[in-house]
C-alpha cells in the first residue's frame, strides 16, 4: 500500500515563494474550501505533477510556473511503501527531477524517461491513468472509467489486478517473435544463397573434370610431340658428332702439316728472291761497267763474259726452282683450303650440336611445365574444388540446424504469446474478479440510492438494467446518475486494489464532486460511504459548498488569495 504523508509546493500555479505544505495523512477526512481561483485544485495538480510530470488538469507545462515570480517552481511529495520512505522532488526553471529512498537519491545517470519508468513501474506500480481512477474523482479534466475506450478500461483493470505484467511479457514476446521471424528469414535467405553456391560449385567441379580429361589428353600429346622433337635433335647431334669424330683429328693433322709445308716454301721463296736479286745486281754490274769503279782498272772482257754467263745460268736454275716452288705452293694452298673448308664443316656441326642442345633443354623445360600442369590439374584444382564444396555443405547443414532451433523457438514463443493475449491468462484472471467487481459496484450504487443492476462483461462493456429489467447504457442516464455510477466505480476500484494489494493507497481526492450533479440525498449517501471507509483512508473533498458540508469533516483547509498568491488559512 502507498501511504502518502505530505505534499509541499511553491511557485506552482498561483502559489508564491512561500511553501504550501499539506499533511496528507493527518485526518481521515478533510474539507478544502475557498473562492474560485483561490488554488483549491492546485493541490491535485501538484500531486499529479510530482508523481507523473504532468498536472491533473489540461495545463501546459510552462504555465505551471507562477507567472509573477517565473522561476523556482518546485513540488515535493513524500510517501511510504512498506518499510521504505520515498520522496519525489520535481521542478521547473530550473528543471529538477529527483527520487529519494530512505534519504538516498536514486542514480540519475539514465534518461529522464527511464527515470520516470523506475518511479511508475518499480516504486508506485501504477501509471497516470490508473492513479486517477482510484485516487481522484473530479469534474475538471477527469475522464471517468465509463467514458474511457475499451482498451483504456482494460489497462486500468489490469493495473488494479496487477496483471499488466502479462501485457509487458506479451509485448516482449511480440518483439522476440518478430526478431525470430527476421532471423528465420535471414536463415532462409542464407540457405538459398548457399544452395546456389553449392550448385555452382558442383557445376564447376564437373567442368573441371571434363576440362581435365581433355586437357590431360592434349598435354600428353604435346609432351609426346616435344619428346619426338628431342629425339630428332639428339639423332642429328649423333650424326654431327660422328662427322666431327671422323674428321676432326685428320683435319687438324693435315692442316698443321700443310701449314708447316707452306711456311717452308715461303722461306725457300724468300731465299730464292734474295739470290735472284744478288745475281741481277752482279749481271747488271758487268753489263754496265768495263772498268772497276773502285780501282779504275779495266775489267777483262772474257771475265765479264764468263761472269755474265754464269749469272744467267744460275738465274735460270733459280727460276726453275722458283717455278717448282710456286707449283708446290699452289698445291699446298689448295690442300689448306680443303682442310679449312672441312674445319668450317666441323665447326658448323659443333654449332648445330650446341643449338640442338639448347633446343633440347628448352623442350625439356616445356615438357616439365606441361607435366606440372598435369599434376596440378589432376590433383590440385579438383581437390581444392571438392574441399570448397564440402565447406559449403557443412555451412548449409549448420545453418539448417540453426533454422530448426529458431523454428522450434518461434513455435514455443507463439504458444506463449497465445496464452498471454487478452483472451488468454488475463481473461481467466479477469473472469474471476468480474463477479466481485460487479457485486461491489451494485453494492455502492444501492448505498447511493441508485437501484439499478450494473454489469461489466469481459470486454468491459456495461449493461445496466432498471428494476423493470430495461437495458440501458451509461450515456442513457442523467449527469447525477452518471456521477453515482462514477462514484460506485471509484470506490470499487479502491476496494479491489486493497483486496489485491496492488495499487492500494490512503489518498482519495474528490474534486467538486459534491458541487455538481448530486442532489441533497446523493450528498448524504456519499457521506455515508465516506464514513464507512477504513481508518487508513485520508479523504480530501474540494468544494464550493462549505456551508453545506461544514462540520461533516474532521479537518478543514481554506485557500485564499493574498496579493495574487494562493495561501492556506
């Protein structure tokens, strides 16, 4: 149970810098009176603002700050729940929102909305709408239960019966189901992608297998052709080498011998040339000189003739020797030419062997390259492709397992969601309480001298029957009769909350309830109900009819205006 202890506020609406302090559990019943605009209903707005951040009446938040001081608008409310004492402080200009438990302030690191959730869900365990259904009945900005839409009626009753946890669980389940459906959709997409990849990989493996067979056949043919070429080159090398072996030694020996003979002939020719020059010089001397140019003695003609004959004879011999030498030289030159030609052929064969060896090395490298390709194609590509296929299949199986788990989880959550729907567990709980609710409402209606039979169904639609069993709806009645129904529901909700110990509270505020549509008899009947309330209930009645109600309450607060500021006598 929430036991409200005190309320204080300043610079809130028409109040000034001085605190307005109200003890909320001082008396069982308190009458609040004052002229129009004196600030009677400000108390109701202050409680609502402190707890929920918005006033009871339709007033914009900036308008809550006193228009004269225009600053330091602060409201504080203190209450006890069990053994814990709470204080909520809320202000405007500057903005302030603090929650204290047993003197210690709650951590304010979270966002203001989260801070408000802590207050409503963890501490008060009721929201603005439910608070006003069990604490407040008034004419200003108040929407009675019977004027709420069906869903809002359900929200109020769920709060009272403390079964809104099922709605929260259902919301969480909806989010979880939506998340699971998204994951399942992602799994299906992933499986489709993997299936396409697996089919592509299988086709690739088939293509590799087909290509390998043709490729291997082609490469083996290429290797065979290259091997044949190598055989031809090696055969040619053998022929060349045989030619070299057969001719190289003879060529070298004969060529050396011919060169030696050539050198010898050249030497002899040089000697003959020298001798011929000497003979020509001697013959020329005897032909041109009859006396000795050195001693000036006459040269004997016979001597001259003999020497000339001798010279001519020697010259003829030398010429014959020269001619023979020239013939020998020609033969030697021809022999040298033949062996040089043979040497060139031997060199050409050597060159052919070298060229053939280079070609054989190139062809062998090409054969090795083809062989490496064959090894790679026959083993590497296909093995790698099959390994990749297996990885894809493993991924597919893993994702399928994950999908089975997600579908199972989805089915489980959908079953739970069905149970948590409005037609599920909550309906069963509400069905148990509906007879009690209807009984209490009819009991309070009789106390208020309104003899009709009121019945709420599971959809929270009302059926109201008169004594003659004529069926009516809420809107069929007069304002005074509607107010009796509203009062009966208010007290019923408080009684249900107390029975359930969910959102029970000591505070009850009736704002101008006695001033509106209740006749004199209705006022008396309402007072009967108020007198029968438990001692732990603190009723505040805001009214203009102080003269009628005076003396009917334990305590009285009178609001008045002093220099445009609301104060309490």
